[in-house]
């Protein structure tokens, strides 16, 4: 009887060990064939579906030159800072997408094509519906700076806001930020124009005080790129080649419109009161001269 219990424990131990080691460290031989990107942070987190489709399409467009591939999410969901550390090591993740900073460009291989045409830099706000009139009355950016803003603890946006004089509170949990706005504890949650409406739709029944502010638009240049570990230069080469093919054949813009055209129209960006601030984190390497890479709501 005791032997049978020991045997069962040994079998269980082998199973548990194998279940946490099924994903090997990535090697240079696998860098093109196996592409691993960050798993989403929750079941309601749909922010990056377009990034995944862009990535998979870029890989597909380069099939003839680089060969077959597998593209899949990481086994575990992690905070953004941990993903950045993981891709530097080139072990469990070999590609991420993130807002560009000089630090990231130094640590990783940047693919300098804004994956959402810079749309992330057009910010609208999730607020408590009881504060609608307070936000509608704002006439200048100094008045906006007096209100309490929340952002993710490891998001680079915090550095921008603080350097520009905003009062910003870092929050660890993505889902908790919506709850904090719903409860009225903080005034607003700054979101990319494409993020706010989707996030609201997914949560407003559970959080009835959540509201998408309708009058204001904040802008700072804030592109997101794909970044690849410096250990895997051929993967970076492949993704960049695929994205440039997509820009030329129109499939890049098709994916942009598929995910964002509806929310751009619904957010009524061109009729909002626009405030602009500088982005002190934006590297000089940003491809600002390539107009086809950038979205401007006031041109449409």
C-alpha cells in the first residue's frame, strides 16, 4: 500500500515537472520557425488582436523567402516589464510590441514601422459618468492636469505624463483600473482612441459608472513597434520585410481599417477639443518623414 502511494507520487511529480518544461528555450535555429509573442493579460483583453494579425500576416508574406513558421502566444501571461526582460533574454518570448523609447531601441532590435500608424498617441479618456460635466467644462490643458490620472505601473506613458506635469498614479492591475474609475476614486484613465471604446463595451454592464469621455482629445507622438531580441536578427529582418510588403500591397492598411475604422468614427476624434503635449521619450530615429506610416484624424 505504501509502495503504491510512493509510485503515484513519483508519477505525479514527473507529470508536473514535464508540464512546466514543455516549452524549451528558443534557439537560433528556431528563431524564424517558432515565433512566440506575449499572451494577453485577461480573457477580456482584446487590445492586441490587430498586432497578432499583423505579425502573422507579415510572416505569411515572407513564406517563400524564409520558409514555414509557427506563431503562438507565450504559455504564461506576464506584466509588460517582465515581457521586455524575457525578450531581452530571448528565451520564452522572441517578439513583443511596445511603445518606442531610446532604452528599448538600445536593448532590442526595433522594427521602425508603427503597428497602428501612431493611433495610440491620440488619447481619449475613460471616466466616471458622474464627472461628464467636469470634463466637458475643461478649456485648457492646465485644467486637465489638475485631475487625477491612472496608468499601468510599468507603462512608459507614466514617464511622459509626469515630465509634462500631470498628476498620475501607477496601478499594477489592468482590470483594477476600470474598477477604480467606476468607483470614482480617480478621475480618468487615458487610453488610445481604439482602446477606450472596446474596453468600455466589454465592461460597462459590470461597471455601470464607466463612461467614455466625449469632448476631449489629447495627442502626443507615441508609435508602437515590434521589437525582437538582439539574439535573433533574422527574425527581425523577416518581420520588417513582411510589413513593408504589406504596406506596398495594401494589406497593412486593410488590417488597420478592420480593427480601427469603426472606433475612429465612433470616437468622433476630429470634432473633439485637441490638446497636444511633447513626447520626451520619442527617439530621433522615429520615421516621421514616412507619411504613409501615420494616421491623422484631421486629414480624413
